[in-house]
C-alpha cells in the first residue's frame, strides 16, 4: 500500500508513513471517526481558540492550517510588518499561539487507529499473551528494534574509530620526526639499526594499538601505564594513570549512535518510552564492552632488550572509567536519536531533526539550547584560531591541526570559561596545591592577555544577541515571558557546566601519590548561571524596547521565534505518547488507561486494543457506530478511565495567591541552598588560608610588591620599605617564578602554609604562618600572614659612598639600618643588582645578589676613584698645604712640615712657602685615605747671635698622608699626625 499523503510505498503493518509521518488510517474509518476535542492542553497555555482550530483541522491539502500562525514570523502581526510597538498587544496575538499547536490535541484518527487496524480480534485469544509477555520486552525483541540498536551501535563505533584514526596521525607524525632526527646521527641510519646492529632487539606499537589508545583517550577513558625493567635494576610500576577530556572520537561515538538510531527508529516507529530508553542503555552497555575488550586486547606496548638487560612499557585503556564513559556517551547519543525520532520525525537525518526540534521547542529549553549552540559555535571558531596561532608561533602548524581530534571540544570550553570571567585551575602534587588562572590574574603577566579580553568582548556581544532573540521569542510566545520562569535556564546551564567540567575539560595524570590536573574550576557553574540569568533578565526588561526601536534589525532576531510544528508531527507524537501535552493532574488520572494503550500498541495483531475514550479523559468518546469496536472484550479488564479521572478533574486548582506563595517559598529555599553552597565554596577557595597564600606568592612572582605588602605587613619602618616597591621588580629576572602552595596545616589555631618557588633555577621552600583576624564581608574569615617573606641583606659600603642603587632604585642610609659602614637592607625574595651610586668622584661596580632561604646575607660593594677625585683631592691637598704655609710658627699645627727649635726666644719672624707640592701616590676608597710622594717646604726666619738678629732659611721634605671625605659634592682632607717628618 502507499501513503495517501506523499504517495510513497509503505509496509502493510505500518501505522504511520516512514517518509512524512502521516497516519495510515483508511479513509472510511477517518470519515466515520468523530473528532475528539481534548482539553488536555497544558494549563499554562490558557488559550482555547487555537485548540479548537487545530483539533478541527484535518491534515489534508484541502484544509490548510490556520493562516494567522506563520512558520517563521516576519512581523508581530499581519497588519504590522515589524514589531514597531510591543505595547500594542494585538500585534503578537496570532504568532503567540503558534507554538502551542504542538501541545494541544491529538486528532481522532491516530486515537482510533489501533481500533481500526485490529477490528476482528478474537475475544479470548489475547488474554494468555498479555499475561505471558511483557509489552516492553516484546517491543525490544522485535527485529526492527534489534536492527535499530545494531545500527546505533555499529555507526557510533565506526565513527569513533574513524576520528581516532585521524587523531593517530599526530602520533605517526611524531614518530617519523623522532626517527628522522636519530637518523641524522652518524652510524644511526635508523632506530632499528641502532639496536639490531649491536645485538639488541626492540618492538614498537602497531597502528591498531595506537588507534585504540587514541580512541580511549578520545572518550575520556583511563589509560593505565605499566613499566618494567630487568638486568640493570629490577623495576616495575603500575601506578601511573592518565585521563583526558572527551575529544572528537567521543563526540563521534555519541553522534554516530544518534544517527543510526534515528535512521531506523523513525522508519520503524520505535517508541521513545520505554523501548527507546532501555534500548539506549543496551547500546551504551554494548559500546562500553566492545571498547574495553578492544583496549584490553590491543594495549599500547613498546620495549627493548640488549643481552641481559630489558625494559618495557604498556599503556592499557581497559578500565572501569573507559567502560563508563563509553556507556554514557553512546547511551546519550542513542537516547537523543530515539527522542528525535519520535518528536521530530519529519527530517531525513538526526542533524536536521535536531535543528528543527531546537527551533520548535519553547520556554527555557529553547533559551538554554540556543545559548549552548551560539556560545559553542563562537568559541569553537576562537579555539581553532588560538590552536593554529599557537602552533604557528611554535613553527609547526601541521602538529596543531593534527591535535584537533584530542583538543576539541576541551579547548573551546576552557576558552569560554576564561573569557566569561571564569578561569582554569591547575593542581600539582599529592598535597592538592594549585593555582587558578583568571582573566584578571593573567592581565599584565601574559603577553596575549589582550586576546582573552577580545574574547570577553565577543562573549558579551553574543550574550546580548541571545537575549534579544529570547526577547523576540517572548513577543510571540508570551506565556513564558514571566519573571517566575527566569530561574529555569540558569539552573539548566549550571547543571550543564557541572557535566562539562567533569567530562569535557578535565586533564589528569596520576603517579603514585602525585597528581597533576587541569580543569575548569567547580565554582564556574555559578558564573555560567549568572550569565544565563542576565540573558533572561535582559530579554524581559530592555529587550522589547531595543527590538521595537530598531526595526531594521528584525531579521537578525526573528530566528529566535518558535517555528510551527506540522500537524502530522503533532499527531504522530500524540499517538506514540497519549499523555503528551496533558497537565500533571490529567496525566495522573489517566495513568491506567495510558498503560493499557501502550500495551495494546505493543501487542501483535491478535491483541485487543484499549477503548478510545482513554485519550480524552474529561470527555470520553463512545465507540462510533461505523467503526465496530469489541467493547466487551475480555482482553480489556481495566475499568473505564472516567471514574479515576473524576477526583483529579474535580480537584480545585490552587489559587494565584497559593501558587505565588509556593513559588516564593521554593525560590527562597533554592536561594538558601545556593547561598550555602556558594558560602562553602568561597570559604574553601577565595577566602581560605590557601587562597591568601596563593595571592601573596603570586603577587611576589608578578612583581606586584605593593599588593604583597597589603596582603602581609612587612613589619618594618616606612623608610625601610623603599626596596619593597614595584619599581625594584621591573628589572628582568628580578622576581621569583613558579610559585606553588604545597600544603596547608592547622595546629593550635595557627595555620602553616608550605610554599615553594623557583629563583635562578633553584627551587626554594618557605613557610608562611597565618592567623584569623576578624572577618571579611561580615561572614568570611579574614586571614593574615604573620611571617612575611622579607629578607635581610647586610651591605658593606665604603665611607665615600653616599647612596646605593638596588635594581636601579637609589637608596640612602636613611632607607637602611646603618651600623658603621654596614647597611642592612630589607628585600623580598629575588635577584638584585647592588652597586654604589656613581658620582663625579666614584664609580660603583655592580654585584649580583640572590636571596636564599636564610634571612641574613652579606654583600660587599666595591668602588673606583674617578680622575676628577684625583684632581680635586690634589687641589684640596695643595689648598691645605697653602693654609699651613700661612702659619708664622716654626711647626704649624696639624701640618705635615715644621722646624724644630730649642729656644723660642732665639728665633723670630718665621715664614713658610711650598717649594714643591707632593703628588698623590694612592687613594684607598674603602677606608677613605690617601698617601703622597714627597714634597718640600721652605722656611725663612731670624735667629739671634748675641745682640744681633741675622736672617736665615731652611727647607723641609715631607709626605702629606691623610684621610678624605666627600660631602655635598666637595672633598675635604685631614692630615695624619704621623704623616710627616722633618
């Protein structure tokens, strides 16, 4: 027989066309069937006009659908080309009713179809079959169901293996590069020659082992490494594990299973509930078993031996995590295939079905799906650009392209987290230490931070676009345009990111008690929920105003409206699930009849169908005279649905006040729970002792010494803090690197945090002590570091040096604790270049100094005299000698020359002059002293002989040794007492 709607050939026993989904009801039965007007539409629609119109409109070419509900609205109403004014409520009335068609009614033809198909069943025959065979088991064991599950299993595994093969090319490429590098070494034309020529042997992984290993990594399975050695030292290890996030092989497994399931489930009209749900579990179970068996049979192994020495390594993916992830991915893919085959059967493949379903769904589900799709597309493009850019900067674009199967979709998700004010957490070692990189933390310390800020701008633009599309949708579907619905999409997004953080962004490696992991932090799900709430809030507040004020941009937002679901799809879904679209009260009331209908539809031709009045609980339809029905058939022992339905129907609905109270109470309860979770997360992360220590050492590593001093008081005077400023850290390689918090311990109210960092290639371990001091924001503990990482260095400074430079920052004795010629400076851990500040008289030589674990260190500063010091020192010396020559005494005080006399009364009129100035022989800058060559001074005088005074003269040879000082740019000297003779 052929389909009366599309004309395609169909199976004789089929109830619906496998091509267009139309019911294959005989024409005479359809004419005799009285259409049942169902009031089972959702109570939230509150619109009777569309219900009646759809219920009375047959799905034929002669009776078109209601013209006031266009599939893709181009304006809020036929009379208004664009939504000029949302205040005019008449404009969006017609499109608003459009999406409710898929929830309203089921035509009479699909309801009475089982009756028409099996009108002559024997009254007594079905009874033993009903008691002997479970309907779900019977449906699962049908050849059509088995073929559907087989298609999903086969196509899913095949797609995953193809993507794993593509990912394996990167490993082949790396192996070729390694062997090519070894072949360049003289005498090593290849790896095999290197071993075999010397009597050794080796084995390498084959292509199947590599493909299966990549498959396990791609589905986020667990790889267990086993190593062993003998001969030189017996060694074995089986405590190394590696887990990567879900890659393209895992996505291919999921999509392939969905594709195969949809292809045959649509053709054979396999129901989603419960056949599809159980079938999905079977597909996932078999997929997990197949992949685990392949991983156990084909581990990645390599080894070699040379005489008595041998070594081997094996990487196996046969683990429970591998089975579980394969089960989840394949099961979810199959579940999506079954669901789309029932709820979007009018497509040629699962991809177009998913596209159509996403455009027909309403409310928060549509907002959530649209947000995930748009964010995913945006960051997929940005992630690919980032990957290729990084590979190009490393000089190997091909390697970046080959890693795509393993780095997608993890890279887009990580980039999404970073660009939306989230982060990426890295943990190290077995103590749980780690650091979280955020957009703000990388700013100023990462040369490509501007690219992340650009991604943030694009993310904000995409968020606004999603909000405006949701606003356009609310104009055509006003039922969901309510503030009480704004919590649903954020909760869905938070749940989505919890799954993403576990399965799609988690890198982890374990060795013994050590662990290295990289993942999106757990708290980011709350950030994602906040962004999703912002979308809902913008859609309800500013969105309509923006849309109506910019009519020229309507084409950009019209895609966000709900598309009309074809009536034949609605009929098909209603026939598969009679409770589809019913309110909860009506579903409960009709639970027994619905179960009967499912059993009837799952029975063979000899089974008796359930009465048709079960479809309309409030107005059951009596058997039509033109369509004979075995009303008194013993195969239907269940009572009529009217009686159990009465209590539920007669129950008074909740008043608006009661609904509002319940809603507010639920929101408050959810808010309290959410706040409690947020408080716990923040107390253990942002406001924890570990977080304070991380911020402190990160500030030191980033050269933000001002921030470090605000976190932990240096506990020194204000003048001594000059070298704790950011300007000291601006020199290259001045700060510490690779800061880590290794462990946190609390004892007797004091918390001790062990930190480590790298300085000049050396790893240094330190300890911080923290105490609670009050609270922050009234509820969070305020941790204070009581032992700051402030180091002391004792610098021996020459007396002639008035200032020092430390990493180009000038300091004086005021900025130090001075004791003689020793200056004590206070510094943060780092590398420092210390020198005396160069002046006109001295030039300092730089000395590099690295702080160590000890708090005290000593540095000696050396200086050299300039030519100006020599000339000015000679000038000061000559001036000093001239001053001495002005003396009228035989021996001028504190001068290097003089004349010894025995009787002062016999000598008079002494006059000195310098006949030869001494030259400076040596300048000692460390002690501030100098020595000279010999000089000569001439003395004239008178001496008494009897009563007569006679003139005379003499000369004195001397050395003018002494000390000097430099102050305010001037040189002063002082002669030594023993620096002369005469």
